[in-house]
């Protein structure tokens, strides 16, 4: 151990050392699973830097530390499920705090400033790193997801007070949702085909239709499981908010967008339409004298 630094600093360095070897393992494993040679080289280069940082801190702590294997496998599995870009950028968000620590330590260990520069370079490289298909079609996914949330949440709210029967509401909502998903997919195909290739248009339509139909399933599910239409409507609204939250969190991380602004915007639109449809459902039911 280097005697010129305090015990408190040594303890901090041990934590940083563990982070470096953990991220080395993550980047190495992620590099193994991708086929794009350019992306692979970037990840291996960053992994090499992380290992160099680990060895640098070891000169001061005088000890080896093991990786956080839970974190390693967590981010690896996350990359398999949600994509490489999302998992890496989510992990790199933690380096903002690490850079503040490096800045403090650099007063005691001037050479630590180079690690700060390396971390800044990592961030720049990662921003320009991957061209994942799922991120190229985010616009199509947003179209299907947002349209389904706005239309079906409003439709189910209106039907709930017009019909008051969860089975009928689910049936009507399902027919409406499936028909609308086909319509949206077809519209997206025709719209995209006029601007790009057939294969790109087909993929865009599949992403739009897929996002729409998946959203329809989660919004209708409460009506299939619960007989109380008010409780079902409440769960549908909760499901809509959760879908908006999860999707916007994913997009905000993967594409560096403002999460709060997008979340509040989509939530207010969806709930606003649902409330309006809710009122229309009551008015129509009373006006037409329908009682089911």
C-alpha cells in the first residue's frame, strides 16, 4: 500500500477498484456476444482501459478484489433482453458519480485525473457506439404504443360506463384494438414505403402493429380477470401509466432524452382522453337510455 494516502482514501479506492474490474467483466462479455466488428473493438478497448484502471488502483490498495458478479450478470442479461445500447448507457449513468469521486481523489493522487479523461472518452464513444435495429424503429414503436394507449384507454373508459359488463367491454375493446392494430400497421407500411425500401417499410409496420397489439393485451387484461368494471378500469389506467413509465424510461436512457417531460406528456394525453371518454360514455348511456 502507498503510505502517502489516508486509510479513508484507500477504502474509497477499493470500491473504485471493484467497480473497474466489474465493468471490465461486463464489457468483455458483451463484446463476445456481438458480431459487429467495429462495436466489438470499441467494447474491448473500453474493457482494456477498465482493467488498466483496476491495476492502477491496486498499486495504492495493495490488494486484489473480486468483481460484483451479480452486477455483471444483471447487465449482461439486461443487454440480451433490452439491447446493448440501453444496458451500457444505464450502467454508464453511474460513472457520473464515479467521476466526482475521481476529481476529489485527484487532489491526493494527481494521476487519477487521467482516469477522469478516460471515463469522458468512454461516454463519447458509447454515445456513438451502436446502431441497434430496435432503436432505429423507435418512431414506429412510439406510434403504435401511443396510439393504442390514447385510443384504447379512452375506448375502454367510455365502454365501461356505457356497458357496465366486463366481458362485453373486453370483447368490444379487443375487436376495436385488433382492428386498429391492423389499420395502424397498414398505414405505417404505406407511409414508410413512400420514403424508403420495402423491407424497411415492412419492419416499421410490424413494430407499429406489434407495439399496438401488445398494449391492447395489457389494457384489456383486467376486464378478462375481474368482474367489477370500475376496478377493471382503475387497473387499466394503472397499466397504461406503467407502460408509459417503462417505455419512456427505456427511451430516455437509450436515446438520452428527457424522461420527465416525455412521461408527463404521454400520461396527461392518455388520461385526458380517458376522462373525456368516461364522461361521453355516461352522457351516451343516459341520453339513449341504454341499461345493460
